[in-house]
C-alpha cells in the first residue's frame, strides 16, 4: 500500500502507553483491549490485501501507565529490532500531568526517540494532545503546560519528518462521547475516531472531509448537575490516581506488552 510518501508499509510497530495499548476499548477477543492501534492495523491490513499484497505484520509494545523514559528504555530497542517501516510513538502525557514535570527534559527525550526511529528509515506517526480545560475544570491548571508540550511536539516532528495527528487543533476531539468516564482514556468510539485520524496521515482524505466524522452537539447541563458530576469524577478517578502517585504505584506495574512480536494481524 502506498503511504503519504509513496512507501509500502508492511511492518507496523506501535509503542507508547495506555492509549496505544487500547485501554477503554474492551472490544477485542474475550473482552481484551483493542484500541486505535489494533483498529488502524486491521484497516491497513485489509487495504493491503485488497490490492493483492501480503497481509500486514503488526506488533504492539505499549503498556499503560508508562512514563516516556520507560517507553524509551523498554520499547525502542525491541521496536527497532523488528525493522519496521511504520512506527507510532505516543507518550509523555503521563509525565506532563504529574506535578513538577520538567517539560524540557520530556521533550528532549522525545526528540532522541523520534530521531532514532526516523534514522532507521521508518515512517513515524505521533500526535499532539487536547487542552485539558475542555474536558474538566481542573484541567485549566495544565492548559499552559499542555500548550507548551504540544508546541515542542510539533517542532520535534518537523525536525524528524514525523507525521502528526494534531488533535490540539480540533476542539471536537474532547467530545464526551469519545471518552471514558475517567476523562483520560478514549472509549471504543474515540479509539475508532483516532484510528481513522492516524490512517488519514498515510492516506490523506479528500479536501473538505474530516477524520473526526459527525460530532453531535453537546447537551448543556445545569450548575448543580455539573458540580455533582465533578464530585463523582474526583472520588472515582482523581483520588485513586493521587494515591497511586503517593505510594509509587502505576497501573502498568507487572504488565507485559499485549502483542510483543510482529505477527499477522489476524492472529
């Protein structure tokens, strides 16, 4: 299949954290996480086969909860060893949302990681992140930091020729219908939308078409209902997240990559 630069993509490796692992999308066999990367790989595989080519080989090394340095240390070498021609690298959000994060250090690490992947000859796919203030009131505390992070991600991608799904430019991505109740992970609908967006990077859509599809206008709620919703969210998700940070635990502790080797998509 021809990519955006005329390449034939036959070996796709996805690396990163929970979004790429597929958290929030339990539609795989037996209720396992599927996620945007699986959905993207399935579409790429079908497109290849439709043109008479061999099926896609796909590996997914992403593990939830990982910081960018952990993704670098645990996933980059195995990914490069597979000699992929297409790699997705999504990470850094777990760093940015932690208090005291040094954005410059995170961006420097991302620069090095994208540089290594691009130097291997692989096409690199990556993203920016939406403004958290559009998803929760407390997100305003991170708006400036996220904007700085996104600016850095764009510069780094431009330097290494990575293809960027710039979700920060589309406020529609924060539509509640795309997200789990924790407001951190995409739900099944959101993962499909992201898969469509990533596919549009290698197969651009006709002018005027959007990878976001149709967005249903938001239903406005009263002040009391919004306050109660925030209180429920804080108790169910924010408090446990703070506790894990305090005790040094991660949702990815003890977890292994769900698809550690290049295998045909249908396996």
